[in-house]
C-alpha cells in the first residue's frame, strides 16, 4: 500500500494512508504491515455487486466444489445452480452476459438430460 502513496496521482492530491481502528478488528496489528492489510482484507473488503464463485464448479473429487460440470449440486438430486456463483473468476465485463450464457447452457443440458432419460 505504501507504493500507492508514491504515485503521481496520490502525490498530486496529497493523499496518505490513515489508520482507522475499529474496536475488535486489526487493532493488534502493526499499521501498514502485511498482517495488517491481510486483517483489513478479511474483515472489511467486500463487493457491492456481481458476486461470483460461491458455488464453485469443478471436479466432484475436489472438496471445495459445489456443482459438477453439468451444474448439478453434488449430493443433491434434481438441483442445479445456473448463475454467477458457479464462475471461478469474475469476468472483465459485466456479469450479465456470462450469466445469461450459463442459463442458456443449463437449459440446454436440462433438455438433453430429460430427452436422454425418457428417450423422447
């Protein structure tokens, strides 16, 4: 973070880092140390919109995975997740288009699974 204070942009407006203590959170850490910023990140950083990755998709052998490659929730029958939560990484664009594509792909997979199951 100290490197930010050395940039032209920060210097041009006289910006500096200021410790803002919140009782019970990070006050035991040395200001501007790696541990201080890790603590700040754990307790105070969040995104306001475009949450992703909360239902990670991947191999059924990975204990951190929630859904398989066909968007089925592992261990629960007849439940799929088809939203931004299955994405591992946030795209560099708005999440709306990728989520619509995930939804389309899910609909296609559901139709295929139903057709295969009932030989329609």
